[in-house]
């Protein structure tokens, strides 16, 4: 899977156009692109926060499981959303799960 160029990244996420070039270059240099299939789990409850993600395509649903095992949707991330796995600066356990509902590619 090819890496995004700065121009492509800024087309997907226009708010980075106003950032210093050096900051965007450093961020792109450390990015890893992943492709997830429908049904893949992006993170689980009790995972620790460690990643900032940018969704290029597809949809990811964040949900919690109730006591009876039923899903309760918290939010859905779609193309061009920024996904914090959740937030990258924290070390707390997550209280929800995230599953791919439409195949996509986070950067």
C-alpha cells in the first residue's frame, strides 16, 4: 500500500493545509497505512489509547456492550474523520469497542 503524499493528505484533511510543512512532513513520516475488512475490530474495550487515526474511506462504528450483550452505538466515524484511539495522549483503558462497518482505509 503506497504512502500518502503531503498533497493527498491535505486534500483528505484540509485543516492540515494551515499547519507548518515540517509538522505535516514529520507526521506523514511516522504514519502507517492499514486496510480493514468489514467486521474487523479496530480496538476493544480495555485496550489502552495509543494511536491517532485518519479515516480515508469506509465507516467505523464505536459501541459499548450492555450487560445483556447488546450493542449500544456511541458514534460512527466516516471518511475524512480523525479517529483517536482515543486520545493518543492518554494511557487509560477504553470503555468501548470499534468495528469496521464499511470496508475502508485508515491512514
